[in-house]
C-alpha cells in the first residue's frame, strides 16, 4: 500500500531521515522501532504530508503522493495520530468524533439557512456512527464527558475513534502507548487488532514498548541514524545483532557522556 523510496529529510546539516526505503503491505500491522533520534517521527511526518522531503518519493497504491498536504491524504484514507493527543478539550467526546467527516452540509452559510432538514439528517447519522465507534472502543460511558478531562489512554482511544469516523485505509500511530497504563494499552491493542481483522485497516506504528510491538506487529522495521537497519518478524528482530548494537550502543554513549559530565 505504501512504498517509500530513498527518502531524505534534512534540517540544515542534520539528516533526520537519510535515504530510507521501506514498504507497508496492505492489511498489515507494521511496527517501526529504533533508538531516539533514529528519524521515525520525521519519516511519519513526511509520509503524512506534515513535512516536505528533501529528496525521495512516497507512493500509495502506486500513486506518487510525495509532498501532498494532510487534507488531500485524508481524503485518500491516510491518517496519522500523534504522540500527544490533539483533542478539542472543551467539546464532548461524542462531539470530537462528529466533527471529523469533511464536507458536512452545516459548514456552509447557505445550508445553515436553507438546508436545515439536510443538516438535521446528517447530524442524526453522525450521532449514530459516533455512538457505534465509542461502543466499539468500550468508552461509550464517556460520550458526554469533555475530552479535556480524559486520561492519556482515553485520549489515545479517542484519536483512534476519529480515524473510524471516516473509515481510514491506513493509519500511522505515533507512540500510541506513551503514558498509557497497561490496562488501557491492552484495550487500545485489542481495538487495533479488531480494526485490522474485522475492518481491513492497515496500521504502521512507532512504539517503544517491545511487548506491545511483539504482540501486534508483523513485520517490524528498525530505523537507525535516518535509514532502515533491519526488517522482519518481531522475534527475529529481537535477536538481530545490528539492532541490539543500535540500541545498546546509543545507551552506552549516553552513559559515557553522563559519567564524563559528573
């Protein structure tokens, strides 16, 4: 579904992504791991249109989508979530979901005056769908709660729910487990698996929780210093010497710097 060819993103002299090439197969849950500073989030930002690449190409279903803005990719079914949830805090959980679909009749002044029947019908349909999504995610008891009052894990579930309001085809999840307790993380993992198996969603996720990655993801792609270091099943990746060195080597360097500073 997604093919990235020799993608680079430079910030001045810093090469955050440096000639990365990878593929995300339709129907997969692909894990993207690597030490801090490996270029994972920058890669996501380039694929999802938040940043323009310095060089290289991104394809979706064989179509060149390099540099397309997020709203164009949204209409193609490519969405992403963020490590820090971007909810509308003063709106209810249900309202956060209902505002997601684009092109609603109530968005135009003409329809607000003369198309009230159509608007009411659309809102009834959106309300029904939002409630179905909340029930699917097992947070329907929070539908009237202000989104800003949710816990970190509940906000991650809400972000996942927003992708369900438009029937996304591929979702890029940036550290969905960050700051989430184990119980809610299991709930999020169950929802991802169900969306993948029952509704055909394709996922690619950045995550540092290797147990979570091992449970959900196949294949796992490893990045280091801006490029792809390894790819394969989670069990093989855990035993890959180059991957171990990339993680432990970074840790040893940081430890040495810390010891020198003290």
